[in-house]
C-alpha cells in the first residue's frame, strides 16, 4: 500500500498497522496537541486509548524509539510505552500509550524542579545509539534541514538574514565547547510534549526524534519556550549552565532561535515571527 505524503489516508494506515502487527485498533479521532496534524487517538478492542503518530523523512526516528523509551522507563522516567512502530512507503508511524494529564503550557516553580529532576534521568542512557552529537544540533544552524531549521527562509529577508549570520557566528565560535554526547536527548522538549495534572508532571511524549547527545539541549529547549516567564527561566538557566556550560548552551539556544523563527515565518506569520525574533535578540544579549 502506498501513502502519498499529503494527505495520508489514516483509516488505511490503521488497517495496515492492524494487519502488520496483529493489533485490533480503531480510529477514534484527532488529538488536540501538536501542529503537524499527524496525531490521532486510536482504541484497542478493550477500549484502551493510544496515540497514533506518523511522519516523513530522516527526522522521524521511529526505528529506535522503543529502545529509548524502555531505557527511560526502567530509570523511572514517565515515558510512554510504544505498542508498535514501522514504516510503509516513506510514512513512518508509531502507536504509543496515552499518558494521563494535559500539555503543560504553563508550569509552576515546583514543576520546574520536577522537570529538572526527570531531565537528569536522561544522563548516560544513550548506550549503543548512533553518535550524532554535536553535528545534529550544529548542522541545524549552519546547513539547515529539510522540514525545519530551513535557513533559506531566514535568508529571504534582511532582518532575519542578519540574525542568521549572528547565530551562525555564535555556533562556529562555540561548537567546540560541546563535550557531553552520551545522554538521551528528546529533541523537542517543549511545553506541548510535557504532560501535567494537578501541578505534577505526568509524562513526556513524542520521542520520535530522540537521539544520543547532551540532555542540556532539552533544558535549553524548554528554557527557550519559557523565556518570557522569569520564575521559570532563571532556574532553567542555572541548571542548563551547570549541565552543559555556556558555550554549548549558546549553540543550543542558537539552534532553537533558527528553528522557531523559520517555523514562524513559514507557518505563523509576521506577529509570531517578530515575537520570536525579539526573544532571540534578548537571548543573544543575555549570552553576552
């Protein structure tokens, strides 16, 4: 069966998963999280709910996600169990257990402490995962990727082109400072992928992009998306600096600025782009 990249016949994908993995899943509807539109709720015969996700290209790493999340759960990490993963005609899919809670779009100071504690569990768990660090994070700024960190987007306008040049210089100057490479990195550790209930973190989802590297990158990601909240920002700054050092943190934040400004320009429009450029400028000043 062939799935064209856009759109995907989700009912057909569920049928293919059932046939290939011996499951009895039924499509129940789209989730309310994420921007890709490629996350759906499915149920098994007993009514248990799972999340079906799919994507394309080398950025979707479904082939290793079961191994990564198993290691994390064994360490006490609130990661989901992946029922099955696979690929068909370029469409990579995964079915994971639905964890309790909702996306933690705003977190308290006590939750920051909990966030830091679970991030520390990622240390040293990469094991036999393929080495990609620091090339993966550096390349996002210097070369760009196909579906995000598209640096040609920033080059299209004078202000963003100047920002890109500044960030590339920052990365070239500091890339050699990155030394930690044996942790598990979530790679998209933002508020939409951290679940909470009653002021407690209940899970971290969306591990399809995970890799071996420095867990400090995940701290930098959450720091970036929390930058307007000083009560959250300050403890994350301290932990990220202690974990990775100033030079590595500069590279990680440069990557996040490129990633989000590109995404905003292509998907969200001028208001969002101006907001993240302003935050990016503040981060650059704070780094100095």
